[in-house]
């Protein structure tokens, strides 16, 4: 399923899949950090959280223009004749581009 999860210290152990989207890190002290992750895995242990992701970038560094171009290219490819593997690849590319755009636009207001 999709949704959000909040993890506090001493959380019960957990392993889950991450969909493309925002990863918010709220340290005990200091500023919240917001990253875009392109999917991956989240492991929670009582004393630490580990994120394994192929793609991670600071939300404020997302290029809206590049994400819009990636979305356009994926939509263009999906309009053609594709193998099942190609369709999966371009659906994933489209989901990543749209998640980047949502996060970038939310950060910029």
C-alpha cells in the first residue's frame, strides 16, 4: 500500500518497501531535511533507521524543468508499442518524474 510512516526512537523492528517520494528526516536537534528517494527499502531497528535507495536527492535541488522533461519522455514512450518490460520501465520513470514534481512544487509553494 501507499502512505506515510513516522518512526520514533525505540520503534519496533520493521522492513518495508519505499515508493518514489519524500523522505523527511527530523533530527532531535536541527532542521528537518527533505529528500526525494526513487523507491527502495527502509529498515527500522530500535536504535537506527537505514534507507537503501538507488536515487536520493535533496528536495530543494530538484529541477522542475528536468522532471517535466522526464515525465514528457516517459509519456511519449508509453504512447508507443512496447514490450512488457519496456512498459514497466517507462511506468516507473513516469512515477519517479511525477513524484519529483509533486515534491518540488510542494517545497516551492
